[in-house]
């Protein structure tokens, strides 16, 4: 494959992967490869179609093709994901950011009325929520916690590469004293929420490659993280502050009831863009 052109390498991608991916998936793959590997904006591919691709870039594309055929998710094969106007490094130590989580960020940004809010992101992973909120609420002071030091390494890299300031720290949100001394105006989390029994419904590329610690909870206690975060929020949220969750669509009413039982007001279950109950927001009331 010597002296291969830009159009030639992208056609090679299509031919190599056409048996494994549909047209929409192939379009996304080629866009990622053009922009992240070949450094050509996808909308400029046509006018640069005769541009010669460097040998090392051809080898990198071949590696990506091989990993995609093996089942590795595109974002892990390339090592990055796009999220809320950010380019984020992703590794198998962190979840690949989802469109639903991007929608959660948009809701918080749109509805925020607090000047210079202090925000906590629980279980930050790649840092996607914390960094997007820092970008889109510029006067915010954002803190993020994760139990995984490998995830925190990725999140700190993403903060630096996107020139954003977030205070990351290591801790276990299930420990009752982990947030002692902190107060926040907004607490947000996309915690593990897929029940172990739901694994049979999931794609192999998720089960085989994404970190299970960030995905799964036991069927015996699927609300364990929501309960822990809500209890912290009772203590750490300012009065009239807001708690935001991304949730398992099957657990919406249970999470709403949990928050109401702990004294939260204005508890609302919100559908995502697919029409599934995906988010809950709640406000801390006067004690």
C-alpha cells in the first residue's frame, strides 16, 4: 500500500470493515480516522482526496482496522472521544462518554441560575462531565472524585489538554466521610447503574472492553451509589442546591422515591432524546 492517497486509505477502511459495520458506523469510523489520525477535517476530505498519506499513518490505520474487527470500540482503538465541544483521551480505564451524558451536561448548563456555582462530579471517569461543565459554566468551581487512580490520570490529562481547571481527587463515595469539609451548589453523577442481570442484554464490545467497575451494580442493591451520593448531598449541598443523576431507565421511580424520602424537593424524572427516563434532578430544601 505504497503512495496511498487520502481517498484510497478511506476506501480501504470501507472495504475492510463493510462486513462488520453498517453505513452509518462506517461514516463515523472514517470521520474519526480522517480527523484524529490523518489530521484532515472530514468536510475537507474531498478537496484533499489526492493528498498522499504517510507510511506511519497507513500503519496506524491498519492497526485500527484490526482492532475494530476484533471488537474493540472505535474510541478505544483511536484513543479519543468527542464530547460537548471537547476532545478527550479515553482508555479502557474509563467509560466511553455517551450522548445521554452529553445531554445531562446540556440540561445542567441550561438550567443553572447559580452565580459561580461550586460543582461536584462523582465518579468522573474520563472527566467528561466535570470538564464540560467547567467549559460551559466558566465561572464555576468544579471538583471531581473517582475511586480509580487510572481514571484520574486520564481525567487530569484531559483537563490539561483542554486547558480547563478542575480539582480532581481520589476517594470512595461509599465511604461516609469522604466529602467531609466540602460544600457544593450542584452535585452530579453518572454512577454505575446496570444491574448484573442485565449483562445478557449488552453488546460484547461493551462487556469485553469497558471497565465493569464503572458499569455494574448487584441486583440485590442497584441503588447503592444513588443512596450514598444522596446521603452525602443531604450534608454537602447548600440549601436550594441541586442534585443531578443519570439513571437506569428501569429504576426511575425508585430513585425518585429515594430522594423524596430523604427530604429533597422538586424531584423530577426527565426523559432523554430517545424518550427513555434517563435523568433525575432534585433540590435540597430548607432543613
